[in-house]
C-alpha cells in the first residue's frame, strides 16, 4: 500500500505531516496504536512516536529514525514499516508484527529535521555552542563517549557535545528508553546512506558484542532477504570495519548499557553515494519494501533461535 489516509510514500513529509499522521493512526487503530512522547528538544518540540501493540505480554522492539536531520529516507522508511505492520495482510509480516510491542520514533532529532527545510544538509541538533550550532546526536550517548571518531570542536559535523547527554534530545530519549528497557530485546536505528547493516560497537575500544557471531549471521540473512527484492547490495559488519570508528552512538549505548538487548543494528539505507542524502522520492517505496524484508528477516531469525 502506498497511502494511508492523507499520508503516502511518494514524497518526503515534514515533521508536522509525520506527527499528524501518527495522531491519525491512534484514531484509526485505537486498540493497537497509542501516541507516545519519547523526549523533548532544545527548541521545545516533542520527540513523538507511537507504540504498536497487538496484545499483552510481548517483548519490545525499539525503532529510531532521523537522528541525523538530512537523512530523509530514514523517517520515510520507518513510517513505511510502521504502516505495513498495521495494514499488511501478508502472513509472514503479520506474524512478525504481532510478535512484539513496537516503539516507533520516526524522527528523534526534530529541530534538525525542521531546519533541513531551510538548510537541506543539516545533520546535528540546533543547540547553540560557542561559534556554531548543534552537536552530533549520534556521538552524544553515554557509552564510551568521545572514544574515537568524534570531535570536541563545536563546529565539526561530528561534535560529540560538551559532555555525554549534553543534548536534551538524547538525554530525554535515553531516560524514556530506560523506563521500557527491561522489556526491549531488539534495537534498530535507521540512517543513510551507504547500504550497510552495522553491528556494535563503534568506539575505539575494540569491543565486540558477546553475540558477535549471531549478529553477523542474522545481519547477513537480513542483507540476503533485502537483496532478494530488488538486488540492492548491503555490506554487514562491525562499525569500525564497515565504515569507521564512531563513539557515542545510540545503538552502542542501547547494546552496551542494557546488556540483555542482544540484537542491535544500525542500518545505513540507500544509496551508495550517487544521490547520497538526496535520495529521489521515487526510491522511498522500493527502499521501504526491501528494508521491511530485512527487518522481517531479523525478527524471524530472533524468534526462531
Ligand atoms: O554509530 O552508526 C554509527 C556510526 C555510523 C554513522 C555515523 O557517522 O553516525 C554513519 C554515517 C551516518 O549515517 O551518519 C554515514 C553518513 C553517510 C555520513 O554522514 O557520514
Ligand atoms: Zn546518520
């Protein structure tokens, strides 16, 4: 399906459009969808999401998009997956959707996302620092903060912030996460671009998860399912090998601080650089379809092991 009410996946939507659509879902599916506030922003916005629950007693999968403002395909893909979980009549998708409670946060850097309407290549938050604006919210989480691949210079695109959780977005969302963490067993973060499925950890401490082999096996299975749709090739690997050392990321924090969360991945969605962050809107639906295939495969692998 390419439409649900006033919302569709043929163009990119602004923050108000996404939030209005989340509200409409809670109205349309009152027994299944409730709106949630995961935190707040420097400019006073809410980090809004939805909880999707088809029944009691389920483990929780946490899905974040849009931590980097310019990666527009991320919120678009997260909303696509959310919509399929609510509307698909495919038996495999239904079984996966109904195997978890889902927390979907399509845009966890709302100030930055709003700012990309004026400055399309904005990445960071919008809190003012000495000579520049914003910290990189994916360098600001309190797990091996500033341990490689992050900058202490406030004008850098990878400025880690003045301290761990200096950004109200990461601090408030982490506090929200801590209230549900005991039930979470899957954490997925969506970025673009590079076509990668990244496995923790990104920091320079050469740490790999205890279940590194399992994460590679499931990641490769997910990449295979993704490729089966349109031939899109993804590379699977730990963050330093697959891209570069990067510390203070959200998935590192979720996997590192809450050690029972064994399954954590960061997706780098389409493409490999031809369009980069400016992925044409015609590619939203195919990206959504193939990424859904990967997410379904991950959950199927987890549910059967
Ligand atoms: O922890 O996920 C991680 C690190 C990898 C990403 C990051 O730097 O936060 C990779 C980049 C991203 O999505 O922000 C890749 C893109 C192309 C970039 O801006 O370098
Ligand atoms: Zn990113």
